[in-house]
C-alpha cells in the first residue's frame, strides 16, 4: 500500500489513470492506423467495475458502452464497510474456522435452497433467505447451529461470538460523520449461503475463493497476509492512504465513528466513490451492463442494487430500461465460485445493443465448476430465476424469471 503516500498515485487509483491511459491509447491507435477507434467499450470487475462506472460518469464522451461486474463503485464506503467486517472477525473467538464455515453454509442451504422451487445447491431467492434465516435459531440435520450455551464447543456448531460476527457482516454500516461523496453508509453482505472459504473443497478454484473471502487466519496486528483479503487490503489503505503512518494499528479506527480521521476519509471519498449521475453517457446513446454474484462477501451485491435503484430514482424506470441492464447471479461469489462459476458473453450482448440497437433479451449464464455446463437465465433485476416445476434442473429453460 505504499503508493498511498504519493498524492498523484492516489488520484490515479481514484480514476485519473483511466483518462490518461485512454487518451494515450487513442493517440497510439491514431498514429498506427491514421484514424480513431469507431467504438470504445470499458469492461472490468471489482475495482475494474468501479473504473468502468467512473469512466462513463467522468468522461462520457469517451465511451460507447461499459460492462461492470461486481463493481466497488462506492469504494471508500466499501472499504469502511469491509473494515467493520474486519473488526467483527478480529474479536476474541469470533473468527469461524473452515469446519464452522461448513456448518453455517450447509444450514443456510438446508433452510433456503428450496425457496426457488428446487434443491439444486443454489440459493436463488436470496432476499427471502436473508429475511428468514437466523443462525441463532437455525438447525442442521436437526441439531442446533448455535453451540449449547453459546460457548465454542467444537466444529459442529457456532459460538455466540461467531454468530454475532456473521450477523454484523449481514447488517449495514452507518457512517456517523459526513463524507464529501455524499455516501452515508454501506449495505451488509449476503453471508447466508456464501462460501466463506471452505478449504476442504478439492476444486482448483477453491484457494482463490478462500483468499477473496475469509482467508485462513484471524485479523490481528500485525495483519497476517493469510487474513481475509478485505482485512489485508483495508489495513494497507488505512496505514498508507488514510493515516500515512505505517505503524498505525488499523483495527483501532472505527469506520462508523473515525474521530480525527473523518476529514481524511471524506477527502478520499471524493476520489474513490463514483457518482451515479450518468445522464450524459445515456444522452449520447451509451449502454451499460451490470452483473453481480449474490454470494459475494467482498463487494456486496446490495451496493450494486443501490446503484441501480439510484439510477431509477434519478432518471425514471423507462429511461434506465433504455440503456441499462442489471443481472444478479445466484451462487457466484467475488469473481469466482466453486458453486456456480458464471460465464456470460457480455461483450456480444453489449455490441449488439450499442451497434445494432438490439437490447439484451433471454441472456443465459453457464456454470464451469459447480456443475459444468448447467445454465441459468440472467434475469432483469429485481427478478430472479425460479424453477418452473418441470424439466432438467440444469437447463435455463426450466426456470422463469420471477419477482
């Protein structure tokens, strides 16, 4: 995180590098081909998703379309929300090991898998699961998920400290101080039914899943590199970009009440949080595809829902429908998944819309890892795929998009 000590590097990360890179690339193309590119698209995920949204918002004339997967568009808010998760997991006895992650995962599956009409190892009705599942009262194979008396009695149950940490992660972070970006908080994460890092899974993808989720070591000072990815990331950001003190104990910074660091956090939010005003991009005919996995515990899909809803509030549903599509993918974590590792030919969908005026319809995502080759419909938000009661459970055609 040492680049955070350099003001220009911080501004570049906040978005300035996008314009510099684009303009340099266009210059090179013109020198080589004696003409400008006819179309320009931006595609990225996570920070790249934030960059896609920042690019079309700050420099709308440069881009004809964008694809943003699991975008950390409100990045300062996301870092603070992630830090609240970080602090929760750092509490004594709060960090769930792999065996306990299996318990909470299987309990959520037992309670929520069939809510979409079929038990297929994927929770599609995530909102209902979030509303109904409670680890304090849940059971797994008839046994209580909560350890007797709330104490940590072994790997077959969760202690009160572990349940409290997971419930904190499920709830919203609320900023009790003003951010210059205008963000007032960060939504909780869909932790119920997410793979938090089940290291016993033999899939070659699992180490990446674990790395991006809860890692293998509890957050502490100094921060282990094997701690949750968000813990390492935020620790470095606080040390070098916020306090600019490499010896600072990041776990002492309260993300909701940061005290003397509030002004610096507010300053950084102007660079890292992206405005949802993309009216200029829309006015020039730009098209935007958004997608987010519902089992993402690094960047919350609820934040992307917020982005989409703000567009609707600002521009009206009909206008948003004319240039934006948002899809949520059940079972997909952050970038990768051993449950439903989603693939989608998003570039073709964008090209057809931006260049031919053919809006996306009947889009399908295909799994490459959980059940290789199975497919699910990509449903226009807020719809989700519900099994229609007959047909091959591994085919998108057997599901209807419902609300």
